[in-house]
């Protein structure tokens, strides 16, 4: 689920979810609840913006900025900071730390099962 721009309330389902609250330069407050399952949640911004995040059951991984409020049920949390370039480097390290079986699900099986983007990948 991609929140894109603007304030969002996002809710994951019962399986593994990928929640991203929007572009890195977005400045609105978002509320995300990943739900059950092993989830990946991305809520980092440059500059940092306060988002609210809960993960639910399962083993969840989140990449957040220093202003985010993260519930205790998020098992692996990486807090990023610095310039946009530094944050992108830290995101890279975060994604490299994801075990192969999990990354195969999200970057292989999961994406392959999605319908084509009706906007052609354009953000409005």
C-alpha cells in the first residue's frame, strides 16, 4: 500500500504487507497499522515528520525517521537521519538486512502477483 502525498490512515491485512506512507519529501502526518503478518513499513522523511506506526502480530520491519512514534509491537526498527542522500544509503542497508526468503516474497512473488499500475507509475 502506497499512501502517496497527503495525510493517510493505512491498514494492512492478515498476511505480509508492504506499507509505504509516501515520497521521502512528503510533509504530512500519517497513521499506519500493519496488522497481522510479517510486514515491511516505510515512514521516513527528509526533513523528519511525525507519523504514528503500529505493527501488530508477526515479525515486522520498519524504517522510520526520528520524529515517528513507533509502537512496541514493531520487532525490527531502523531510525534514519541526515540528508536525503544519507537517508537513501541507510535505506539501502535496511533492505540488505532483510533475509532472502522475505525479500524474495516482497521483491519477487509479491510484485509479480500485482495488477499493472493503472497510472503507468505516474504520481499525480
